[in-house]
C-alpha cells in the first residue's frame, strides 16, 4: 500500500495547475510512496494537457477523465476516494499548493499519533484569509473540536485515514452545492478518535485568485441549507453523550452564524426583497427543526436578536439586526 493519495479535482485550471503539480513533484516524500489522482471534470481548457505533461515527469500521477461534468468538486473527490491506494488521502484544490515537506511531515505525524484526521498550518497567498486560531497552541497531537476551535477549519484540505473514511462510508454529498465540505469534515471530526493539528511548518498554501475564488452564483435558500440541515441531523444522532452533543451544536452554530453566507445575504442588499423573504423563511425552518430555545440562549449574545427575528419570520425586525 502507498503511504498517501493526493486527490485533486480539476476543472479549467490550466493557468494554475502547473504550480500545484510542481509542488508535488518536489515533495521530500519519495514519489514511489504516494500517488497523485487528478480527476478531470470535463475541463474545456488544456488542463488535461498540463496533467499529461507532468505525467511524463511524474510516474505517480493517475488521471481519471470523467465523461460528464459533475458541477462541483464533490463527485470528483468521491471518485478519488474510490480509486485511492494510499493509507491516507489528502485533498488538494487545483489552484493551491503544498510545502515541499508537507506529505512527509503529515504522514509521520499521522503514524505517530494514529490519527484519523490530520492537517497542518495554512498559509494565505495573494491576500487569502485562512483560519489560524487552531495553530496558536503549537502542535496538537490529539486536538479537541471545541477547545481547539476546529469548527473554524472546515475546509477539506486535510489528510484523512482512508480506512476510516471507508469504514464509515464518509463521502462528499453529491447533492450538496453549498457547505458540502463542512458537512464532510464535521462528520469526520465528530467520529474520529484522533484529530491531529500541526503548526510547525507551512503545509498548505491557499491561493486567492481574485474573482475566480468568489462564489457569485446565487443559490436558493433551500439549496443553501441542504448541507446544514444534514449536519445538524448528524450531530443530533452521533454517538457522543448529550452534554457534548449540545456543545458541538453550539460551537457549530456560532461558527455558522459568524462565517457563512447567511449573514452576508440576509443583512445586506445583495438579495431582492422576495429572495430575502425566502431566505428568512428557510432560516426559520432551520431554527424550528434544529435549534431549541435553550440552544439559542447558549449562543453568543450578538446572535440572539438575529435568531429572534428569524424565528418570528419578521423581515422588518431583520432590517434592524447588527451582529
């Protein structure tokens, strides 16, 4: 078995993919010990040609050439999970790159700590903002989801034990178009016996590409809440005791209200009045289904008035919310 599979969903990334693959070609881990699965999601540029050029230099590149465009990174990542031969799998976006010691350090850390999930310090490039609070304590061999702020790092750019994913049948939900990474990562966090966080090296470089990184497409509120409804259902049904489940819900909801596009849509002029009312109604439905009064009271105080306005489905009260 190989040590690591690096999974890269590829779609029209020819301008950036050479930097991504170059960072893998120069890893300190021997190329015979890891594979790079590039899942070409029907690119219309010359991404496939770039992969072909690198495959002549790197014998460990595997190309999966999809016949139908999937509409997002979820299914290509699942294709890689199915095809992977590594002990661990790391998800890498097609315009980001790794530090040259990243795979070796992550694998050594994972084996030492018997980690189900492990990830290292992120670095933002071109002004990209990245999570940082979970790295301030130094290396965390066995991190805690709540105490170590892991809910603020729910991007999939991590390394997962492949047998752990397959045992629990964890994949990216193919119907989720928003928040699919948060659903996947939270499921892994909550189920993992060991989550390891490494702060001793610049592991993963997240690149801002201007407007290319911005999600400008409008999604109806029902599609937006698809992943988050399922995430709350998962937290409700997980195997932890009730007090810890409640703490998990509170931690996630504080993060959700702070960092998701929900606030950016409802509290700005980005939406029409009709769209805003649809989003508010769906928010009320989410709260009614998953957030009882005791949970609301346990959230950060700055969110209380927003939650009150949403529960009342009051578009006029919402206009006065500041949080």
